[in-house]
C-alpha cells in the first residue's frame, strides 16, 4: 500500500507545509501517487535547520595536520605499492564514483560525466575516469568493484550512456549503480518549493550522503560478501585523478589510518580548495571561505604555509569506520541557491538570484568523524584537473591543457 492522502496531509500539517497539496486535485492518478510517495519519503526534520544556521556553523579549534609529502612517498613507494597491490588482489578495495551532478555550469543538460572533453575525437569525462581505473586493473591483474552514485536527475541517462559505450572496457559485473538521496529545497521562510504541480523541489543531498545512499540501496551486503574493506570515493569532475592508486592504498594501510585524503600543494594560501587540518585534535577540512587571516598567515616549522595542502575530493575510507560513523548523524550544511519553482498561479519561475536554501551533507565532515586520516600529497599537474567551468580556472580548457601535458590524445 502506498501513502494515503490523510497520512500525507497529517505529516505536512505537522511541519507547516500543507501548501504542497495545492494542486493535488488537478493531478492524474499516477501523479497523485508519486506526490504522496515523495511526501512519505521526505525528511522534513532538516527544514528546521535553516532556522538555526548559526549553530550549524560553529567550528572547533583549527590546528595544522602534517601531510605525507612527495619526498617521503618516493622513499617508501615500492613498499606502499606492494601493500596496496596485495589489498587490491585480495578484493579488499572498491571505488565509489560520485556522479550525481549535472553539467549545467558547462552549458549542458546531461550528467556531468557524459561531457565530451575531446577536440579532434570524442573523449568523455566518464571515459577518462574509467581509463584511469583500468590502469590499476592492469597493474594488479585484478578487477575492483566500481560503485557509481547517480541522482534522481541523472540516473537513467547515466546508466544508459555507460551501457551504450560498453562501460568503456570495464567489466559490467563489477559496476553497480545506486541513487543519491534527495533533500527538499525551501524558500527563506522554510516553505518547501514545488518544482512541478505534483512534485516538491529537491536536489541531491551533497557528496557526504554517498555512504548512507549506498547502504540504503542494499549494496553493503555485496561489500560484506565480497570482503571489501576499503572504499576509494572520488569526484566525477577531476579527469586526471588516479583511482584505487596502490601506493596511496598501501600508505594508508601501513600507517594504520582509518582514512586517507589525496592532497595537492595550494597555488596560493587562499586558493579555492579545502585545506586539510585538525579541528579539536581530529582530522578535518577547513573550507577556503572559512580561512581566517590568522590561518592564511600561519607557518609550519619549515617556514611554509601551515595549511598548504588542499583536498582534491579523492578519499580512501575503511568500511568498518564508515559503518560506525553512519550510525551518527552528519552535520548539515544549509546552502543558498537559485531554485526554480511553481508560483501562486502555477507558472514555472527560474530565478536570476538565490531565492532559498538547499541542504547538504559534505564528505569533508566524514573526514572529521573518522578516527585518523593520512593526507597524502600527489603531484598537482599529474592528478588534479578539475572541470567546474566552461572557461578560465578549473575549466574544460585548463583540463584539456593538463590532459595533453600528460600525454592524453584529444
């Protein structure tokens, strides 16, 4: 049995959101059912958080966390790599591609991963990433399970695109899809927007929602069955990153850490990347917009910037530790956004300026909840080519230049 209208109305009344049913009588039977199901599944507790934002943003005491730097990594590369390869061959390492986003900022209505970065030939973002993972499959002579997180907005398109392209040579039985949970979008008064007459406005719940989404999709059973102990979570938009990197995996294992974070040296102290640090003595990440003058000017014992290493959204997590932290709740981030909505007269409005809030969990908060984390330096020019914009910094153009420099044909 689906959700009854009376149950839905009761829930909406409790949270002061009865306007959601305004167009209910105009909907078809299927649309009514879909709306009632959406209301039944929606987490409305979090909407209260936009009324207590000050409390959400309190930070602890920030102090430096030293990264394992290139020189040390080179010294132990053979040993780290051997440990990592052993774990991969033993089926203990899986990869999680966080691909819930759309290519909107690149001027595309498709999932971000299907964007073509090629010039004289087609070269898709997904193709670059899978190619990088296949390098490790060849080196280890073993397949890693790849979990692909999609969202409500791009699931069908992502699955059909990868199937159509034969998973770019990756073995299909090692690829598993799961959908990111959605979070409702509200106006500044905390009222839920409607994006259609029969649908509440929602958006993916942030990159920190990946493990709970994976668990709710039932994939934790597969992880336990296969004996996967480590998950390497990585973002869709960095076409150069190394995934399941045996040296990185081996270093985290040898250092007995519960997590690892690939980091690069920042170009400038105020570069727009999160800096790895300690917060109240536990690993954490301080976002660039939270960097105070004091933190920007702080120096380490070598006289270098104390917060000189930025994260690139490539993390390794110990599965048991993820299961421990998922039983606690992650901090919620309330983000101002431009949210398209249906107005009083039922017309779709696409706002020019931010008009409300979206709610997100961030992967950086997961780092703060794990017991220990190894910041692992990588060579920026070889592993960091993020695609966030069409042109300029961190763009399709800058990524193309870096791909070329690394010998990739475009």
